[in-house]
């Protein structure tokens, strides 16, 4: 791990190389780098936000970062994946995000701010295992659905918006953490737009 101070206005950032590639068959060169604030003790206790450069995130790719000790996924959904979201609605437990598993700005069909970028805490809502991302092998779990997340512990299944399928142990959709886009290629995990680090 290397720490290199980067001057970004009045804030001080540290570059970290803790990104973990969660997608399948990805070239090492395609891993976006991850930067996080150098947090104060108070911010550490609260869980410092994480800044992610998604400029190199490719269609279908998932990267995993850590926020508050939890895995957080950032996925670039394809057009085909977005079309799939509507097709599976009738098979889902909470297709319209009525349970408070996401901020208000993500309580939509895609459960996201930008349709193509999906961000979720990668922890199953049953007993806390981390589901596996199946980019093109989810058909084996749900017929006719190419992509999704499968929890190997007890077989819960989630679509590409983290919405749980019916008849599985997990009771709720995956959690969408607070986040916002600084610009087209940078997203902050752990803060809502306008919120600042104390
Ligand atoms: S922990 Fe995921 S199905 Fe039980």
C-alpha cells in the first residue's frame, strides 16, 4: 500500500490502493484507483467517506471498496441489464423500494442516482454473507435473467438493482449507502450531496 498526499483544494487526500476487483475476468489494468480522505479521529469513528474514480469502470464491471468496515459494490450496468430490471419486477419481494433500504434519491426502479451506476452494500440481508456477482451466469439461478447476485450461504438471490427475489431467505433488498457524484467520473460513498465531513 502506498500513501501519497494529493492537494485537492482545501482538503487533504491520501491515495490508497485498497481497491479489490470483484468482477469476473477483469484485466488488472482496468482497476480504477480509489482515494479516501485522511480522516480525523471523529470521522474515523463515524466511518470516513470514500472517494472513487469510476472513469475506468467498464460495462458490466464491479469494483469493491470498503466503507465502515463493509464491502460496497460499484457496478456499471449495461443497457441490457437495465432492461432486465423491468422484466423481473413480478418476481421480486420489494420491486418499488418501499422498505427503507436506500436513501430517498435511490428509491426508484434502478435504486440509483445514475441508472448505469449501481452502488450497494455487498452484504446479504439474511445473515450477512457477501453475495457473489454473476455477470453472465445468473441464468442458472433465475431462468431468463442473465445477471444478478447470488448468496452462497443460503441461496438468496438479488437482481441488478439489489432487489431480493421472492421465496429466498433474505427478507429485504440490499442496502444502498449514502452517496453522490462530484462529477461525471467521481463518486463519494458515505455522504449525501451537500453533507460535509466534520
Ligand atoms: S446469508 Fe445470504 S442467504 Fe443467508
